[in-house]
């Protein structure tokens, strides 16, 4: 594990969900350096099944050398977030590091606060053992998980980087490998046992599934086999792509420089592409001539709504209607392009 060097002494860390689990692990890691911790979480009263409140977390933080400010915060309530930030500023002067749950906004905030606040997203490569995974995964799930320590160490590594390190989507294992960590068994609940990949990463190879089954474990889900593509039909999707094609220009292609692949389910679905790398741009049914930079999966209805401005891509992503693989910066570029096309669609 990464050693504590005291580099975060005097820094203020605003952590949502810090009363238990991963959030608390990050808090304790930073607190050992003498950091100020704002514990922004909902649990003020003991939960019948989940241990820890913002007040018990504050006691643990101060016991290891940090300073704590427990705040009752529901992240869905903008006013509660604002109040907690104001309390943090009043008590600690300012907050300089933050953990956010909505990674779709990382690149936008990284640009907005460039030079002032670094904004990065951190994802676990595997399932992490917490009280929540116990409840959702059932008995025995812990053997497929890593300890929260790996997230705490990865976050600590990010905290030590300069403000220029911003707008990144970081995988815990990758950043720790860059720090020189080679033995990841130290993070495993059951060293040597196959690990469950994190649900939000697009990584669940068939070989891993077979490896789990060979040890007697039953994977929660398996990768679906690709289904034959239906023939394209005339309809709302085809009409949308036709209008998009008519809206393309060399300027749009030059400003975007990306190829988008759409995996659409439902009527008129199948695989469609939007090529904004080739001269003049191109759209069509099937696979593009070059590899896609971004793959978007959604229903045909939501696709039409998104391109016509009736469904914001960010909201579609956060609500689970839209799944994105690939370059998130280019995904955000497409959202800006859609805003320009909405009037015609």
C-alpha cells in the first residue's frame, strides 16, 4: 500500500458518502496526513443494517489525526450541498479536493475550473467489498471483491498530483501500477480468487467467466452473444440520420474529429454510425470503415428524442437510458453538436 507522507496536511477534502465504505476509506487515508475532511452524507442516525453515521466517521477521522466536519447532505438536494460547502469554507477556509458521483460532468468541470480545481473520476476495476455489496450480492460475494483500501490508495495518489492533472477517468489498478504497486493480492479479500469486474466498466471477458466457474463461483451475469443485425427500415431513425447528414459540413468534421457508433434496440434499430473524421462527414447503417471512438447504446425511441432535443444526453446517461463506451470528451462534443441540430430535428 502507498505510504503516508503528510502531503495532504492542511488540504480540505469534501467527500460525499463518507460515513462508511469507500468514502470513509478515502477520508481516513487523507486524514492520516492531517487533512480536513468534510463528511457529506445522509446518515445522521444509526441504520439498522449498515454501520456508521457522519458522527462516528468524524470520530474515526479525528482519531487518526485529521479534522472533521460532519454535514447532513443528500446529493440530490442542491441546497444541502451548497450549505455544506459554505460550512466547509467557514470552518476550513476553502475546499480544494472533491469526490463527485456523476462522472459525465468531469470533463465539463475540469474545463470550467482549469487552473483552480482539478476534477477527475475514479473507478474501481473490480467489485469493492462494502456493506452495500454484502446486501446486494448476498453471502460469499466478498471473495470476489477487493478491499476499500485500493480505492483509498488510488484517491490518495490523485490527491498528490498537480492541478494540471484534471479531466481524467482513472481506474484504481492502473494508477497504482503507475505508482509502482505490483502485488495486488494485498487488496483482495480472498487472495487468488477470481474477482468480479466492476459493473460500470465495459470489461467482462468470457475467459474470466469460465475462470470463475472453474473455482465453483457462479457469475452474476455473462456477456451476451451479439445478435444478427436486422435490415434497416425507413422510419424515425433513418429520417434522423438523413437530417443529420444534411447538416454536416467540413467545419463540423474539422471541429469534431470522431467516429460514433450507435447500437440501437427496438424498431429500426441495429448498428448505425456517424463519421465525423472523413471529409464532409458521413452517416450510415452498419459498421464504419474505421474504428469508432465512441459507442453509444440505447433504444431507438430515446435516440430520436436525444437528437431532437427532447432528451438531454447527460440525463439519458445518468438515468441508465444511454450507455457510453470510449472517449468521454468526444461524447460531450457530440452533445454540443446535437444542440446545433435540434432546430432542424
